[in-house]
C-alpha cells in the first residue's frame, strides 16, 4: 500500500499497544503529597483523597530487570467520575521510574494505567507489551499482597509510562467503589484527606466493615 498517512510506530515498537481493559488511572508523581492533595482538591474539586502512608513494595521488586531495594511511598487516591487519580511521593532512594521522573526535572503525570482483575489478564498484558517492544522499567508487588504491578516505557525511555496491575481483583473493588462514592458525594465541607496508616485498617476506615 502506498500513500498511507498512518504514522510510523516509535522506533522499536512493533504494533499498537491497546490492551483488553481501558485506562482507568492517571498517575501523578509529586515531591510533597500533602501539598499536592490540597492543590488538586482546590483546583479540580477531586476529593477527598484517601492516602496510604509508608507503603512498601515487596522484596521481589525489580528495577530494569534486576532485584533492587524496594521503594517506599505515600500514595493517595481520588476520583473524578470513573477516572482514578493516583498521587505518589517516594520516601526513600530506591531506584524506580518515580525517581527517574523527578530526576528528569518533572513533576506531574508520570503514567497511565489499565487495571486487571486476574493474574491471567495481567500475564497476557505483560506478554503483549514485551512482545511489542516496550521495556519494563520496574515491577513488583505491594508488600504483603499478591497484586503485581509493572511499569513500561518506550525503548530508550520517555514519559508517560504505561502501568499494568492486578488491583481490579474482586477483593479490592469494594474499596475502589467506596472511594469513588466518597468523591461523588464530597462537597468540600468535610476533610479533604482520609488517612490510612495500615492497609489492614482500610476496610474499617472506609466504612466497609464494623
């Protein structure tokens, strides 16, 4: 075929990286998560943010294919409609795509993410992205959970990155639905931040259990 106006794929990418799940999350890397939550709430009306403090990735964490010291982060979730906004501040110096972004002098949208409900969906997406020429930046699991995450970039790097995860597992959906409901109902008259210091307390803090 001649005369095609279709753009060429980026160097090293073989085909369209369209996965079976839609993009559900916009991931934002920040230097100060408390200031960022206030900024986003005041600017956009997204809130209340549910913030998880001192989340660690497990010891099987890999950066650029090698076992590495795991990142520790503060992570906040808020919604606008069905779109989840994730704010992340890394608290330690472990190598990661998050610190790569900060080192590049940037702060803001670092990744977008579809979220999968099963290991099979995750494995298929992982194979598809690797097979299409993308590079794994970092990957692992949140400590004490079975749910995997992986961040991909174009060959040679660049932003935003593409994250896949298993966090749409049925056990997690009620928490996401509750956070989305809190955002839909929020009118700015209640606190803009809900603190969760321990993942084991998430259900109780969100009102999902007595």
